[in-house]
């Protein structure tokens, strides 16, 4: 039986740049660094974003950007604060997509390796409630 998501691994060109990105935007806490002794395919670092285990592993960046993304929940009260944090990090924020009122607001942005992230103010229950009307 699936109990939940164990971890998310992202392949990144520069571990230090990706570490800074995770710390600045997600307030990620580094809990492990392989240094020059990798146990896996390449050098890696582990972070916790709240209780979500994020692994970054050294390798080639994605060649292209897609809409595949990882979304994190934020409160509506923190929305503008996160826009400022992301802008200060110097990464690209995508223009907002059109939304049905009541499904929440989102900030979409890319990291330096073409991974797309979303900070979203809505929940699954709220979205399903809105879509059922």
C-alpha cells in the first residue's frame, strides 16, 4: 500500500546554486551532503522543505522547459511575500494562467535547471468544490 511520497529528486548542474535556490525560496534545511563520496549516481544533497524530502543530484540540466511541475501549498496571506522572495532570487516567474475564481492563486517559476515550481494557495477540496458549482 502506498503511504505517500518518499522524496523528490531533481538533477541539477550546480549543487551550490540549487542549494541557494532551495534555501532562499523554500526555506529548505540541508540535512545531508555526499561531498566527494557519493553513494548514489552522483554527488547529492538532501533538504527538508517542511516535511518534504528534496534530493538534488549533480548532472545535466533539463534541455527544455515544460509544464511538468512540483506545487507547494502556501497561505493566501504569504502570496505577495513569496513573489518578492522569488524576484529577489533572480529566477523567472511565468505569467499567471487564467483561473476559475475560487480555485486559489499560483506563482509559477523556473529554477536554473528548467524545473518548474508552483506556490499555490488552494487545496484539492476547495478546487473540487469550485468545479462542482
